[in-house]
C-alpha cells in the first residue's frame, strides 16, 4: 500500500462494479479511508474484503436525496471528514429518440445528472472545510453526442456544465473539480440497455477494439487527486487507442 492519500477520506458512488469498484480499490491502495455506496449492497460487502485499508459499505440510491445525505453523514461520522467525492453512479440506456420509453430518460436524468448534483450538494460543506476534490465521471458522450444516445449524452453534457459552474464557485476556496471522460470501457454499463439492436451494437463495438479497463480510469482519478494542492487537473479525456470517435 502507498501512503500518498494517507489521512484522506473518499466517498465513491456506483461502487458495486466497474469504474466505481476499481476507483475505490485504487484510492484504498493509496492509503485513503474509503466509503463505497451503491444500491447493490451485497456486492459492496465483497468489495470491502478486497480493500487495502478500512472501507465502509453504504447502501446508496443517488436519486434519493435523503439516501445521499445519509451516506455523506455516515462517511463523516465514521471517518471524521470527507476529502474526495467520486461521482460515478450512472446508467446508459441507449436507444433512438423516436418511439423511446421515456421512463428510461427519467431514470438516466435522475441517476446520472440529478444524482451527481445531489451528492455534490450534500458533500460540499465537508469538501470546503478540507479543501478537497470532486471527481465527476462523465463520458466522451459529454463532448460528442451520437444518434441513439441523445438523452445519455444530454446527461453527460449536463455534468460537464454543472462541473464547470461548480469549479468557478469553489476553486478559489481550494476545492478542485475534476471531470473524467472515459471512452469505451469494459464494464456492465452496456448490459443495462433494453433496446436489443443497441445492445448488440454495443457488444459488437466492444469486440472490435482493445477497450479500456476500469483500472485505467481509476489510475486517472488517482493521478488527479494526488497532485500538489496548487495543481488542478480539471479535465481528463481517455479513449481506447482503437476508438475513432
């Protein structure tokens, strides 16, 4: 275990798999005390056993403001502070706009966009106190919208806009805001797609390239939050070498 984050406390949302899980383990390996939140609490129990140091499992639904506030409060109660928030919880329910099941739109907006906003709002007083960091996991879809991903892209564009406004509000008070924009990563994200054509397209894309691994994104997060206090890494765009757009 390294000690670059010794004495720091992190909260990672969407930590039950993929990027969230890998980031929680990477922060733990750097010496941080880590709270991990997700709806699938059973998976978090297994994650805690893999950690290099102390880790707190929290059942968390980011679409529920009470759940979010409770998770932040329990983190601070257990570890005494909060230095790093990693907003990773998200769903990708790709499909064309025409004929869409709009309940999927609501789910994406509530989870990806409002969920990250609620978590920032609850965590911000603690992060200001510690001159901490907010890491917002966005996507290449937050830069370039594509057909059949309009609403997912809208949520990620929204994260970028919200994060830039947040940065302008808090950077002079020592809080750093980091937007991480992964390209195609080998995670469960595409498995949630209900449209069979889109799910097949995502699977085909995954087999057509050397995809990023969750650990690749976790390493980028660690890089950003371990910079000297006067260095703010505001944006990291990471694509697979084989991804053309």
